[in-house]
């Protein structure tokens, strides 16, 4: 599962950089990579962040040493990461009705604070990897959330017609 996240994340990063530098030619690849990353986080986070292999997801023995709170926390983390990546997609594609940030960012903040507290007590590498993902995806999400859409349109070279400018 690590390879899946790495492939989707790398392709998404390259296509975001390409979108900012050169234009919209890679939009289908950008959309597919962000959607793939969002679906991966949403549906497989409980297994991925608890180090459960894909083949053992449905086996009861895989979950014996993991507390219910940790499983619920990783499900919340996946939901927050998935919603935030969808918010990034909606912002950069200039699609209307982007309500993903107000849902995803607070979830990531709660999980991040909890992870900081748990990491300070246990010094576990699992919490450190969770914090890295929250900082990268949540940080990009917060930057795009607080940046006005007009500024993003100017950076991305999106021209608005007269009907779209009337509010």
C-alpha cells in the first residue's frame, strides 16, 4: 500500500507543479491522481496507518493488538486527508462549491494535536508518519483555503468572463 500512496502522491505533486508552471495540459492526470489519493486515504487509511497488509484487511487476527481508539483515529485521519485532497482538487481546478476544507481541516487539526500528544509520550514512528502527512497535505490545504480564488486564478492563468465576475 505504501507504493500506491507513493505513486499517486508523486504523480499529483508533479502535475500540481506542472499546472502552476506551464498550464492545463495535464489536468486529466492531475484529476485522476488526486482522486486516487483521496480514495486511498478515505477507504484504506485504517489498514495503512496501522501497518496491516492488504491481504490481511478482512482477517480478524490483524486487529487484535490495535485499540479501538487507534482504529477510529486512523479512520478519521483518512477522512480528513481525503476531504482535504478533494478540496485541493476543487481549488486548483476552479470548480464551484468547494466545501471540503471546512470539513477536512478541522478533522486534521484534531488528529494532529492528538498525534503530537501521543508522539510525545511514546516516540512511535507511526505518529511521526501521521504528522508528516498532516503537515504536507493539511498545510497545502490551509494555504489554498486562505488564498483568495482571484489570486489563484491569476497564478494559474484562468481568465474569467464577464458573467462569472458578476456576483
